[in-house]
C-alpha cells in the first residue's frame, strides 16, 4: 500500500514536470542512459564508451524476475535521454508506465524488439502444470545468443547516434569493435558444439538458456521450464533427470548463477556427475560487477563449462 501511494504521488509529480516542458542535456555533458538490467548495461557501456553516463536499476545480485521500480528509479528514467530495457515478462512495469505516459520524452528501447525471438518450450516429461506455466510467450533471455547480442548492439548504436549525432562516428566504431568480439565468441561456441561428442545438456535448475542451446544445435533437459516461479521440482521430473544423466553418461549437471544449486547437487550426487554453473547474465554478483566483469567474460566462462559438459 505504501508503494502504491508513493507511485501515485510520483505520477502527479511527473505530470507536473511534463507540463513545464522537456529538459535538455546541456552541451558538453554525457548522454544520460538508464538501463533496467545487466545485459542492457553491458551494451550501453560497450557501445556508449565515454560519451554515455549509464545507470543500472537492477542492483547486482538482485532477483531480476521480481524487480519492481522505486519512485526514485522512475524519476531516474524520466531524467534520462535513453532508457533501455528487456521487454519481456520481467518488465511489464515498463509497459504500465508507457501506457500512462509517465516517461515524458525519454527515448525507450526494448531489446526484444530487435532480436530474433523464440517461444518458451516445454519438455515431454514435464507435468501439465509446468507446461501451462511456460505458456505461449516469447523467452525474454535473448542475449544468451551472441548472434542476438550483435543485433542488440546495433540497435543501441542507432539509438545513441540518434540522440547524440555529434558522436555517432565514435558509437559506430565502438559498436564495430564490440561486434568483432561477439563474432569471435560465436565462432568458438559454434566450433565447440559442432565438434563435441555430446549434444545434451542437463539443468537441475531453471532454464534461461533457450537461445544459447538452440543457436548451436544443442538439446537440453531441465528441472523447470524457462524461469519458472516454482521452487519445488516435480519428483517425477527429478527422477527423469537422474535417469537421463545416468543412462547417457552425462558428466555435468548445471545450475544457474546466483542459485543455491541444491536440486542440481541432488541430481548430480544421485547420478554420479558434478555440478557446474552456467551464467544467464541477466544479473551479476556484486563482486563481478565491482570487478568490471562483463558479458563477454561471463560467456567465456560458459564456453569452458560447456566444453566440459559436452566432451
């Protein structure tokens, strides 16, 4: 109730600000960019370079799927020239703000509008309830495919250049360099998948990696569909995953980053495998953020973990 009241008061403030006219960035200042989560942050920092002042709303280590903005967050968005967000189920709050006209003249960029999308999937061993939860929505974790990340980098470049044409050439050069690194990453992952002796990955956790596995022709079995809100896995699903690991001689059971990994531990122990982490890069730990660890570094860690799991 307190949050609702605060947001209503904020809406009134935003309306009054809009009535006073739009605010422009003084000449010589950096472009103000606000982003919702870490993939957008990495894109804006990599492509914007020193010309963009980037603010991340989702603090390192926070659960991205239950994030709700504070009144201060909304003011930060409205004070920016560019707001970048994912555009999936985790960001329905943005849709509400846009429908209400609460973001003023801030340019808004949704990543999912510029990616090649895939619908969430279910597996035949999952229960009816799990299948229904997955629904018929597009998976929002588009950045787990480096190919998609290239498209997103180009979209960010275009948005920055439109708002700051004086530095458009720099944005183009920074984007080109970033895309070169993404293409190299894509090449390594593609070669790894094509030359591996296995194609099946097992996840004793949620599954935000649909774009990653499908991009490289891999198969998967997971305890939950997508980023399910369930906390307890179906016993039949767990038994199926244990049998799968045993019968196929799978050496690795994956857990997601920032997950306790208890279910993955259970499956791995029962089947004689080991547990490794795969990074969804939806958010990062506080230590990684403070160390400046970015998308490319985390995806390189994923490549090494995949190498061990597939060979």
